């Protein structure tokens, strides 16, 4: 019994893999200070341009890749949105990366919003 538990933990942790996005630097995304000079916009644009690699992924995989969202929203028909804060340009106009999940916990859309 004592040998089965660690094996189960390894097996269950392997169920969630981080999606691979070409050119995406997760460490830079995670450690961004969200200032006008150091923003996440270029990372967000990269995610949107390669969103086909993220479509169908679950919340756990997105959190592994992007960390905890700045905010989240439960919408009608059991849809859920994760929002990640971005600073867009030299004028510091705030934008957000929006990740929409369907009722089955799969990514359906990724876009940049104001």
C-alpha cells in the first residue's frame, strides 16, 4: 500500500502537461511586473497567434502555462473566463488577455481585450 500511493501521485501529476508555444517564455511572463516598460503584450500576441495549440486544453494546463489569472468570471451556460492583465503601449492603456472555457473545461477562445 505504501508503494502504491507515490506511484499514483506520479501518474496523476503526469495527466497535466504544459502546452508548448513556440517562442513563449513562461518565466518572463510569470515575472513581469506589469509596468509600462515591462509588459506582457508581446507574449499575449504570441499566444493569440498560436491559439490552435491551446484550444481544447483545460484550466489546469492554462494555469501551469500562465499562472493564476488576475481575475476570473463564471458566465452563463457554465462558461468561464480567465483574465490576465496586460499593459498595452507607451500610454499605459490597460488591456487584458481573455481565455474562454466551455462547460467541459476546454479552451474555446483566446483574445486580447480592453
